[in-house]
C-alpha cells in the first residue's frame, strides 16, 4: 500500500534522508527505530505529506503523493506529531472530534456521529474519563492519549505515529503497544511508529526499520532485532538479551565488557 | 445541543447586547437628544441623530469588530495568545506613516491624507514583517513575532523624530490620532470601513475551518489536508487590511484585538469557528461602550477612547480569568 522510492530530504544543506527505498504492505505494524537525529521523524513526515521529498517519491495505494488531493489523502492517512500541541485550551472531546476535519464539508460542524466516533476513539485509548477535561489540565501522557484518539477518530488506513510512547509511563507504554497491535488486527490498518526504545520498538511489532544517518540501515522482522550480535553490528554497543514472556528483551549495560 | 445551536445562541445573546450598546451610544452625547423630539420630526434632533450620533456609533462598532477580528486571526495564525495587531507592528506602521505626514506638513495641506497613508503604512509593515520572517518556503511564527517587535522599535524611533520636527500646532491633531479618537467619524468612514471589512470577514469565515486546524500546529494541519501556506496568506492579508482600515479611521486604539478574543475564548472555550464571529460582535460592543464613556464622562471634552477599552475590558477579563482558574 505504501512505497518509498529513492526518497531524499534536506533541511537546508543538511541531508536528513538519503535515498530511502521501502515497501509496506497493508496490515503491518512497523517500528522505525534508530538513534536521535537518524531521520525517523523526517521519514514519517515525508509519508504524512507534511514535507515533500527533495528527490525520489512516495506512493500510496499505487499513486504518487503529489497527485493526491490533500484532503483525500488526509482521510486515509493519520499522523501524530512528536509533540502535539494546541495553542488554546480545548476540551479533550473537541480535540478528538477535530480529527474528523478532513471529512467535513466547508461550513459543516462535527455532528453527533462525529462525536460518537470521537468518544469511541477516546475509549479505545483508555481516555474516556478525560472527555470533559481541558488539555492544559492534563499530564503529558494523558495528552498524548487524547491526541492518539484524535488520529484514530479519522479512521485512517495508514497511521503514522512519531514517538507515541515517549511521554507515557511504563504501564501505558505496555498498554499502548498492545493497543497498536489490536488496531492493526481489528481494522486491518497499517501502523508505522517511530521509537528510539529498541525494546518497545520490537516487542509488539511485525517489522523493524533501523535508521542511521538518514539511511535505512536495516529492515528486518522484529524478532530478529533482539540478538546481541545484530545490536552490536547496528548500534555498536554490547547488550545482553534475556527471554521473558515469550519475547526477547535487551538489557543494556550488562554483558560485553563484564 | 448541536454546536451550531450553541454558536447561534451565543451570537444572539451578544447581538442583543450590541443592540442595547448601540441604542445607548446613540441616545447619549454632548447635546441631549430626546426620542420624542425625533419622532415628532424635529429637524435639529434628526440631524444630530443621522449626521453625528448614528455614523459615530456605527464607525465605533465597525472599528471594534475589525480590531477584534484581526486579533483573533493573528492569535490563531501565530498560535500565540499574546499576538495582536500592535505586537506585529501593523498599527506601528500606520502610526509611523501618519507621523511622517504630519512632520512634512502634509496632514494640514491635503485633507484625508492621514487615513490614506496610515492604511498604506499598515499594509506595508505587514508585508515587511512577512518578508523579514520568511525563511525558505515557510514563515515561522516566532520569527514573525520577533520581526514585529523589531519593526515596532524602528517605527517608534521614526515617530519620535517626526514629532520633534513637527510644528507645535500640528502636534495636537497628531497626538489625538495616536491616542485613538472617533471624533471625525462620518458616514464616509463607515462606508469605507464596511467595504473593506465585509469581504475580509467573509474570506476569514470561508477559511475558518482551516484556520482552526492551525491551532494544532502547522505540520499537524498540513497532515490533515490543510493547505497551510495559502490559508496563512489569506489570514494575514485579511487581518492586516482590517487593521489598516480601523487604524486609518480611528487612530491607535489598543486592547481590543488582544482582549476580546480572549474574553470570547474564556467564556466559550471553543475553536476559531466560534471565536471569529463572536469576537466581531464582542469588539463592536466594547468599542461602542468605550466611545460612549470617552465622550460623556467629562462635559464638552473627549477623553482617549483607548483608555476606556482597557478600563472596561480589564476588570471583566480578570473576573473571567479568576473564574476559569
């Protein structure tokens, strides 16, 4: 459903993405990982159509991004920025309902059906109790769940999440990771999410893309990432890998020199 | 209750208050005006009503609406609740042009030159702020605010120099204009304001659904199908034109653009589609009342209207702020 062909991007003189080639099929849960500044966010922005590639192209459902009408594309693809914001205090429910915007005609307001979808999305994100609260009264993690609900309210086929786990406590990281899996399984949507945390990037995903210096350094099934020799080769550090709950987990700072 | 119903009710409520404010504004003034005289067909009373009072309250309402619309739009565009036409240097540009016209003695020789150059100054300074803030293919809100601040400092310098070079007798008129006054309001001003305000307001309403999405950040808005650069251009153009028109007619009247959208957001706490039309009505109410006070507190003398927008608005603002917290 998604194809990236030789896509590059530069911030001024600084290259941020170098000739990325990538194909993603429908119904995959794909993690994008790599060190800070490796191009994870830029890649997601390119696919979200927030920025246009300086070379190469991105294709969605067999059509180049440039040929999609912006609103048509926005109805199919949802994007959660790394630091979602709202300049003015708004109720959580209104924030989530604004995720329906690409479906509204000019001058139309969100109707009961839109608010019902918004409530459903809040429930999915374990945030139904926040409905009447204002964004500026919430913790970072609560706000993140509200903004995720806002993305889900658009019922996108392709969901792009930039560091969705970053502001969450450990219980919600776990819950959120499961939630992404459930959304993919239940709706057949495709999710690409960026995370610099190798454990959570691989725990529930099908596939991991490893970025380094703006290039795609590796593209492998998630289970294959969690091997000491793979980590050493890709990230240049030694880590122990332990098994728990049928999954492999990385324990940094253990093994190697010791 | 649907969202539209809420908006209509709010608009009806504010509309009713505006009608009361207009009625008060027309009824009181330097010369006592009796409604029974007018109804009996007294020529003098009719002339005062039609040629002096009515145009003045209409201009006050339009200027108030224009400043509040501009404030609401700038705040949304810059995602900054502190943004208003003054901070962006739009009013400063208008004042600077008017001060120069005074210093060169043009203000006295050419009638109508002050509003004309003020309008041009407002539009030119917006353009300058935009050009200064533009980087590659986008305009960064923080750079826009900074450019506005810097330009304001520049304009202040020119205004000070112009004033020192102006003749004493010309200064009084210039100062009155700088402090904001509706002294010269007539039907001509009302028509000019209306002609500029109505299309700009219509354009903003047309793009209100897009503009409200900008409150979530430009990248987020773009990912939701909003054509961000085009919407920003329309927003800035409209807000600058209505500011320029308001400043040209009334001089510098502060607080309306900053205060009114805040009051509306504190009272209703909804997005730009609410804030825009309600700010227009709210700004009209505030300025009609401020104008009424400015010309009726001291007999045969007009106090600066800008002082009354603040005197009226600030206590109301503080009470809403305290209740919200």
